[in-house]
């Protein structure tokens, strides 16, 4: 039997795809509240997804709850284009 992915893991994969495709620029990502509304999940689920991205080096959290895409990821996306 295959193990099912958590909602937060699934959302993290979607967000990674958006980062690599250039949907989110170096300016950052939408707010946690906006993402929670878009995916129809709680903010806690979004926080878990953001934690996955941060641990993977995809994003950096800044003061005042801003989330910035790391320059390493931006280099990856421009190399892929």
C-alpha cells in the first residue's frame, strides 16, 4: 500500500513548482492567509508547508512574516529557462 502525502507536503510541492516556474519572483510569496484561502486549508497547514520549503532551502523567512525566495532557487529557475 502506498503512503499518502500530507496536505502540507502536497502544498509544498505545488509552491516549489511555482517557484521554479517563475510564478513567484524574488519579491516573495503571497501571505499565509492568502495561501490558506487559495488551498482551502488552515494557516497551520500552510505554516507546515512553508517549514518544508525553508528546511529545503527554497525560502527564507524574514521579519514581519515576510517570506523571500532564496537566491539559489532563483538561479536554478533562470538556468532552467
